[in-house]
């Protein structure tokens, strides 16, 4: 006797299984590795499920049909977990990586599978019999445990749909096509309801593989670009709305995403640079420290300072890249450096005031005491001489205070730094100086400085040369600053570094604060001032760290 097989339904299940396997083999271009794995496992499981359903329809023996049906139930109940894994990863969540959720999922799956396998003992999951009229089919009477597991499966699937709903709701732009595609996975409710109401029309099987097959073909072959676009919109929204430059790197330092500000700060990015080492070597050396770092970057010959804050990107402990926030803090950092220099100068000035006042008061006090003794002895001439010395020391206090006042005034931001013609700046300072020295300039070009502060620095340099009994001072422009040399009686060996210390009496107390003021004003500009100990024709010192533009003929 021939038995009629529902070949059209067998073909649908087989076709759904083949479609899922083809989609799994084709793979996805999703950037989230967990999302790719979850989708692949979902497709593989549903593909196996579909072929098992086709096998149930083809089975000629009741035992074979029941065995295939149980296997289909076991594989089918695994699909909600793969679906949840995929939905969590695709929506940018980490639920699929949390150990507690994983353990709970495994426990639930094992418990339900145990109930399915032990159905011959308790009989509360289902009862089945193979019938051949009017067509061959397995007639299943579901028990309470079946409906409980079905409810659990749909509840788990519903959680996944909720995660996707939240994702689509946040997504910028239209994602209705993709939302409809996801909804197709739930179309199995219709044939399931028909099979339950009219088992003579459709056998009581699980028709979910048909809906998932529609989703698989659509997601992988038809609307993959939309599929990818929705995945990254949350990231793009963060990237574009964040102040500062945002760089998203993979674990190997390849650039995966960036905003417009990043392209502004790192011009090599629009030119095609793909690795952080190519467009920002300084950032590449520091971003893995996971601590805010200041990085100096060369920008067309000028040094800029960026603050780099990095954060590893990971889901449940699995790292997949880095997120970097880069902010241009050049102006702030320069202000901080200038404040530090000002603070240092204030400390030096406080020491200078204390030193000069102590010395002058001590000298004046000593000479006044000596004058008193001389008057007691009747030596009016010697007493007058001592009083005169004391008077000069008191007058010196006034000069010291005036010098410090001048320094404090020029230590402030009297004007903006700009490129100043070097020769003109030296000539202007020489004309305003009271020093009786001949000033010569070597080298042509411009130096970046605050003009009034630079003028005061040169005036102090000429004042010391005058004290040093120099006849001439030569100011030479160098590649990174300038040098000042005089032909006076003292040399660098007579004082060295002490020439530039406020509290020093080298080479003599009368040297005053001229050279200490030179160093102080230079430091405020960010320069260093060092004596040349090998120079024997007088005192020579070099100012370094300045930005200089030399003339071509220089």
C-alpha cells in the first residue's frame, strides 16, 4: 500500500535548513565578533532543526519519527539561547558574557533536555503516534511540560526581541526594513496555531525554522548594509557627539572609527593612514597605559600637546579594541607651564628680597654702630664715613625693591608673544639702557617672544656688562636662541652658575640682580640660560629654547 508524503512541506523544511546553512557558510560582515558568532550558531541550529523536521515527515517507522522529533525538540530549544546571545551582542549589551546568566542558561537547558529524554518514563511531555491516513504524519499530543518549555522558549525569544526593539528605537534613521525582517522570525506562530487547531491540515511540528530561514536570507543577502548600519549607529552617535577627537581602534591598533575632530587633529587620517603608529606615534606609545597622558605632537613644525584618555573595549572580559578621547590642551598646558615658571620666579624673588634686605640691613646696622663708636671717640670724620656707607646701603635697598618691582611687572603677560626682529629688539634695548657699553649684533632673523619682556631682558644684560666694566657686548642670534658675551673683568669661572642666582654674592654683592633677572625673564618665556665656562674674555652665556626664524642670508 502506498503512503502519501507531504512532499511540499518536506521541501519547505529542507529548503529552510539549506538556506540557514548557506547563510551560516556565507558569514556576516558584522563588526562585533560575538554578534557574528551568535548569528552563525543560530543559523546552524535552525538549519539542523529544519532538516530534523523534514526527517520526521519522511520517517516510515514510528520509533524513528519519535526519535527525530525528540532530537528536533532538543535542538529547537537551543535556538532561543543562540538568539539571545546574538541579540545581546548585536544590541551592544554584555548579558551574553555574564557568567551568572550563562550558568543559568546552561542549567535551564540541561533540565529541559532531561525532561525531553525521560519522556518515555513520565509521559508528561508528549504522546505521539504515526498515522498514514490521509497522509503520513506524526500525531503529537503535547503535555504540560511541553507547553511549559514552549512558554520558556518564547519568553527567552521575547527578551531578545525587546533588546532589538530598544536598539531600533535609539537608532538614527529608518530601520523599518530590518525590524520587519526580525519580525519574520515570529511568523511561525501562524502555522503552529493552524496545526494546533486543525492537525489534519498541518502536522503538529515546530515551524520556527521557516521564519528564521526568511530572516537568514534577508539579513545576509538582501539588507546586509542596513544590518551593518544599525549595528554601528550607537557607536557613531557617541563618536560624533563627543567633544574632542574620538578614535576607535581594534586590538592591534588599526583605526576602526573616528569623528571629524580626529581628522582635524591628525591630518594623516584623511590621507589614508590606518594604524595609530602611522598618524600619531606619540599616542601609539601611550594609549595602552589606560591612564590619561599628555602627548606632544609635531604640527607643521609647531609642538602641540594632546591629552589622551583611553579605555579598553571589552564585552564580558573579551577585549575587542580601544576607545581613545584626544583633546587639544596646548593652550591650557602652555598656561600651566607659564604658571609653574611664574611660581618658581616668585620663590626666587622672595629669596632675593630676604637676602638683599638682610645683607643691606646688616651692613647698614654695622656701619651705624661703628659711627656711634667713632663719635664716642671724638672721630667725627670716621663717623661721617660710616654713616655715608650706611646711607648707600639703605639706598641700595630702594634699588633692589625697584628691580624686583620691574621684574614682577615684566614677569606678567605684558603682551602676546610674537616674532620680533632680533637686531631691532637689541638696538631698542641698548638705546633705552643706561649702561655705558658698545652693543654689537651678529645674525639676522626673528625670535618669538613678548617684545617688552625681551627688551627688559636685554637691558639687564647690558646693565651687568656695565658693572663688569666691559667696553663692548656682542649679542649673537643662534638657531634656538641667542648668546650674550662681554669683554669685562670677570669671567664665567669667577662665578659660573652663581652669577645667575638671586641669593649669591658672586662675583660680588655689587653685581646686583642683573643676571638673575636675565635668567628669570628667560624662564618666563620658556628658555634656559646657561653660562659658558670656557669663555675667558669676559662673561658669556647662552639663551636656548627659543623659536627662531633665521634670514636666508644669515
